[in-house]
C-alpha cells in the first residue's frame, strides 16, 4: 500500500492560470531576445556529472522552455533568476511554474528558494519551499506562497529539480494574484475533491499522543483513495490503527480577500471505528502581524457507515488578514474526506424587499410610512419607490396577531410622540382598541459586529418607553401588534 505524508505547498495539477503581472522577466521565454535564466547542474556532493543535463528547447508548436535531465538519484538541476523587482512590502506573492514530466524515477522532486534583498543589495531573508515529489507523468504546476517583508527591493528566484527525472520547465512566474481554477461554485480550494495528486493547500501531520508520528509502519497514514467517494473518482483516506493517533490536516494557504460571510464545509465517511473516536475542526483567524484574533471549533458526527457533512458559516472578525483551517480525525478508524469547500457566501439581493411598505402621509415636516414587521427599518430615510396608501389594511382571524411597523421620518424635532388607538372596524369585523399595543423601537450602535455590513446603528431593541422624541433626519419606528 502506498503511503503519503503530504507537505504543504505541493504541486497543483493541470490548472489554468490567470496572471495579473508576472514579475519574472521573460518567464515564459517567448521573447527570443529577452533575458534568460542562468542554469546549473551538479551532484549531491557539488560536482558536475555527465548524468545530468540542462538545455533550452523549442517544443513542437514553437513553445520555448527548459529541459532538465538527471539519470542519478543524487543529481540536481538548478534554474536562477536574478534581480526580480516590483514586489510590494506587506503583500503575499506566489511562485508558480509549469512542469511537464517526460519520465520520472527515484526521488523525483521539485522545490524553490526566494532570496530577498534591500535597495543596497543587503540580504533580508530566504524562503525555502518543501521538496515536492513528482509522481505522475502529467502536466503539473508548482505553487509556493511567500510574504514580502519591509524594505524589500529585489529578489532572486532559484528552482531545483532533483532525483531521477526528465522534465520540461516552463512559464515561471511571481505574482500577487493566485491562479484560478475557474470554479463556478466559488470554491477557493484548488483540490477540494482530491482529483489531483497535487496537494497544494494541505499540510498533513500524523501524530500520536500529540507528537509527530514518524514510524513508516502503515499504522497512521493518509492517501488518495477510490473506495469511498462523495463525488468524482477520489477522496482522501485517513487511516489510523492507534487509539491516540491523529491525521492532522492543515489548510494554511487559503486565499482571503475581504471581510464578508464565508462558508467552510467538508463531507466525510467513517468506514470503521473502534473505541473513542472524534472528528473535529478549528477555524483560526490571523491579523496581518500573524497574531491570532480568534478561533471557532466545529465538531462532527462520528456515526460509522454513512456520509456526514461538517459545515460552518462565519464572518471573519475585524482585522482578519488570513484564515487557516485544521481538521482532526482522531482515534482508531478509517475516515474518507471529500468535497472540501471554502469560499465567500454571495448574499442574494431580495427582490421587491419593500413591496409591503407604504407612505401613509407626508408634508414638509415628516413622512409617515408603514413597514412589514420582519424588516428592520433604517436609521434614516424612506425606501425608494414605495407606493402611497391611505390606510393600513389588516386581516386577522380570532386570536391571531398581525403586527406591522409605523415609522416617522422626521424633518424637524418633535417631542412626546406616541400612538393612541380607536376600535378598528370593517363591515362586521371589529378589533377593539384595547387589543392594540405598541413598542418604540430603539437603535443600537454595533461597533464590531460579526457581519461588517451591519456596522453602525441598527433597529433592534423594543423599548418600554411610551413617548419618544423624533430628531431631524432620523427615523422613529413604532412596532404595533
């Protein structure tokens, strides 16, 4: 059985990239007179060997690329790009390049290094990606994210291909924009259904009693599998033969753009379970300085023999710059993960939301209008396009309530405003005045709500007061029942 202990930032298979501004000069090599990278080749001991080769090639169809060859497990080929400029401090950037394996053998892998310098050429920082195994003869894309610290003026990019392989490298890029899969459902995870062997988003850490489990004995492992799937052909099997073991799954490079409502969900199937088992998660919110702002901890059903869904909808707290997600299948069990989703929730505008609102009276001092009971009136103003009506029409059977709201949109100051009632009559129907009551609706100032769209004054509390003051430019709602 093939076991994989997956590293973060691995290869992404067969995706379409949309590049906003590639900072690597002539990264696609299509400009024949443009700059080219400097290539090296060496064995593990640093010496050259005829078993390793590098070359610039022109493929069928005219595409220009680089061919990296090694017949030795100790062989390394290297591609260097010097003096890359244009990066903005404080932003995240992404290295990605295309790999077209022609043949692969023992320990075939790819990795990269980013070296950052200030304007005087002084070294600031190195970033080293994990070595990502190349296991499939398919077009793949390598992707690695990194942050740009203050004072960065230029960078050097180094790509390494190691082990036995013959691979074409093309379309080398550094950009602040993530590649897009064109997911129509808004999923920001590239490989949420595990259809690709490339595990870009996933850092998987097998543990036992909270410590890394390093034994390669097949007792704690993860691998792509076809036995149980929710959709597509593949899922991710998380297997443990130990009661205190966990296959910790981390999604650390999730794209986060704006503070709107998000949804996270994952489908999972528990095929077998012995003793105490658990499937739990953690959502972590980070600020721009990598300080934790807060957590959420969803918990999953562990009934075996069926598919479950763990689902959480949330608003990131104010100041969130990054979100990470951790999943913990814990205990002696086999669990299959599939269809992991992370994305923004697009709130749909409600058509004719104010269809039940009517202007009852208006003059130079105020507008009196009626609203349905389930909509919160704004702190000021009248909805656009609402119709006129001479009265509020009610229809209620015996012992039923039909509440509504009366809102005074004042243009001047009024004091001691209140409501009084007489019997409501229509034909033989009567609602006695003593059956009518009202509450004055107040406004509460939400300074840091979960939903940033409702920040500020919101109609909410029903106040005990019987009289109220109407301020110019403000709404005064009465809730009538």
